[in-house]
């Protein structure tokens, strides 16, 4: 049974029929994700702890009437028509780049013309990896459509390469793995060095996760993400040159980092300091979850937010305000910004009985401070990419 709301399945099917005059052949649903802890260390030799959530990018696909393929972005009311076997190149900041990037990696397949429409229940710009759901979900759909037989890992890598080559974001693999491999009621404990992972039961007893969307997305986000990578890699390169035994940030201690501080500069030193501390925090957080020590987990989330704000410098005044105010709400054990940064969501660990009062309090405070009404999303940990064949008329 699919872990997707029946209403969404029916709505997407009806949308496809309204667009193309027939029911779709295939439906695919790719989830967004949260990351409990381990931000900005998926590309820094670390461990991460993501999970798929109950928000989806939905795709409906069926055969085209002619020689050209057509993709309709239902949320944007825009279309993209093309020959699926053409050579594709990215355009500046356009949603079609995610489709072009995936299509370019199926270039050895004979892609029969298709019609596709897609829509999302993942809030855009909230740091919930709607882009990974978009690229991996389409890759999954195209894999089914062409019978290419690509593995889930290959589909995740296709999603990552799409981000790198067509969207210009030099991301790690966490988001793609969470969307592809997520398992209901489980966290993904992922080693970002060798890409191995295991499932950890997500039993938080009477606690749950609440997302508070700041509704801001500062324009420097993507360029600053790539800049952070350069700054932290500068530190790693110097550490490896100075200490031959070091192969990754997992091998680095604070004393060694202090020894190269003068050569790498304050900025790279701060970035590396965060990475070293965050790698350890993820290990500590996993023990907290396994032993159900939720207050300790909350403290670790707070420490992560402070590091992201003060050392990695990817937060913003809106998220810092929400994080500080959340700690004054009843039932909150901890909170941190989530995602690439410079806007998006705050992840809050909170007692389930206090969710509504926290939403009310934070909304009032945030509106008074910034004139913005935040959005709130209680989330459940859900299943990774799912599909169903659809033969009935809706």
C-alpha cells in the first residue's frame, strides 16, 4: 500500500487527464526530507541522519500522441516541449534544468515520447529538498518508462549530477539518498564517505518534529553554499599536507586544526571547527535517539544551530530569532536551522501536546518582529520514492 494520501493520487490523476485527455500510465511520488542532524557535513566526510517526510513531488506520465515529449509544471502553469533524445544544455535558473539534467543521463536509452505533468506538496524554498525530489522523482519515472533497470543508488547519483551540472549547486548525496531510500518510521544513518547506510527506528515516544518556515530565502544561498565548500576544503587540504596521517575530517582533532590556523585564516578555521564538532554531534545524537534521551538530543540540536550561525555562517537573522524564541515555548527540547541556509525552515523537537501552542506563539512573535507570517508543518517520517501503475479511468 502506498504511503501517499489518496487525495493526492486522485488529484494528480485527474490533472493528467484534464491536460492530456486520458489517464496516466504511471504515477511516481518522491518525498522531501528532513535532516535531524549533520548539516553541511554530507560533503565533508561526515555522517548524516535524514528521513523522508510526508510531503511529495508527484509525477504522472503516459505516452505522447506525436514525436515530441511534453512536461507540464502544474504549480507554475508552464510547459516544456522537446525531443527526448536531443542533447540538452542548462539555462540560467529555470525549472526545466532538472528535467534536462536527468534526460541527459539517459542519453543511451531510446526514450519513447511521453507526456508528463507534475506538482508538489513540498513547500518550495523551505529547505526540504524539493529539488532532490524533483530530479530523483523524474529519474525514477524515466527509469520505469524506459525499462532502463537503473538501481536506486544510480538514480540518486543522477539526481546529484543534475544538481552539479544543470543547477550549479555542488551538493552532497544526502538529499537524494533520503528521497530514494527513505523508509517509513525510520531515520537513515548514512556514512557520506562510502555511502553505506542503515535504518534506525524513529521512535520519539511523545515527541515529534515541527517545521517552522521562515518564508525567507536570501538570494546569496546557492553562491554562498559553493563558497563554504571552497573555504572548508582549503582547511582540509592544508591539514592533509601538514599531517600525512589525515585522510578526512574524521581524523582531525582540535589541536591539529589550531596548528594550521595562521596559514588557513580565521574563516576557514571556523568552517572546519564546525565540521569537526558536527561529526561528533551526529554520533552523540544517534546514541541519544537509540537510548531515547531526547533532552540530550535537543541540546545537540541547539549546539548545531549555534555552530551553523556563528562558525559556518549560513543562518540569518530571521532563523536565529525563531530558534531563540522557540526555546521559550512549552515542550520544546531543541531547535536548529535546517538545509543549505539563509532562510528556509527551523526544525523543532517538541512534545506533541505543545505543537499548536508553539505555532501560535512563534507566529505572533515572528509577525511582530519581521512583518512576516511563518508557515508551520508538523511532519511525519515517511517512505522513499514510490510508484503505481494506473490503468483505470478516473
